[in-house]
């Protein structure tokens, strides 16, 4: 099961990475080159972290299916189902939805309408990518901050859901904040990368995710 998850994650990563080639053509200024290389290494580590979060999100999806299946079997052949199953499934659903957000953003895999943008030149597409990333940052900041406040309050108050298990609230809030925090970081990375490509500092820009120390 773990091997199949790893293969699925690798296939998804290769699909995202396979859409473009690593950039080799960078301006020759030493300071700029060092900065670009640092950006490349940071993007590589960020991509690996996103793949790990994607794996956890896949496990959450599998966990939802397992809990639902066991609950149905227990209700059919036993007295009752899994205690607090709704709460458990809710927390797993939070992980399944928020943890892969950064990976999807890096591969630019969100649903979008490209009726006119594909007819535009590369520079216009880069401009629209920068604009999209900035709008995303503005939208994600209050959500991330609200998630942080909710997580801190859950830890400090020790609140929990009423039920047989007294399931604590902090795991779901922590997963939500972590997923959106990484999503926020990736949006900043995309805004910086596309801005550098738009200004011509990065030549032959790649429109999707890079990893392994290449920008």
C-alpha cells in the first residue's frame, strides 16, 4: 500500500515536472547568479516538502475511506459504528483538502478558464501569473492568520468535540494552518519567480514546478 502511494505521488510529481525543462540560461552577473541559485535550491526543498504533504493528504483520503467502510460494517454486523466518526472524518477531510494546496499551486493545477490567455505571448502570460499569485496572496493571508488564531486558541483552551472520545480540536486546526502556511509560501515563491522572469533576470522561464536545485 505504501509503495503504491509512493508510486502515485511520483507519477503526479513527474507529471508536474515534465511540463518544462530546468532553466540553464541565467545572466552572468555573479551576485544575481548566486541569488538565482539560492532561489533554485529553496524551490527544490519546497517542492520536496510539498510532495511529503501530498503524501499525507493521500493518506487522509485513504483514512476517510477506511473509517467510512468500518463504520458501515460495524453498523451492519454490530451494535453501533465508530465513536465520533463524523468528527474523525471531518479532520481527515481537512488534511485531504488543505495539505495538497501548495503542490497544486506549484504545478499550476487549479481549474482556470484559458479562453484568451493561451493566445497571448509569454510575457503577457508571465504578467498574468504574477497578478494571479498576488491576488492569491491577498486572499490567503487572512485565511492563514485566522487558522493560526484558531490553532493557538485550541491549544491554549484545550477545547474538544463532545462525544465518546472527547476528540481534541487542535489536530484539525493545526493541519489547516500548516497546509495554508505552505500554500502561502508557495504563492510568494511563484510571485517572485514570475516577476524575475518578467523582468528578464531569469531567461527561458519555466511555467511550472522545479526541483533539485534548478530554478
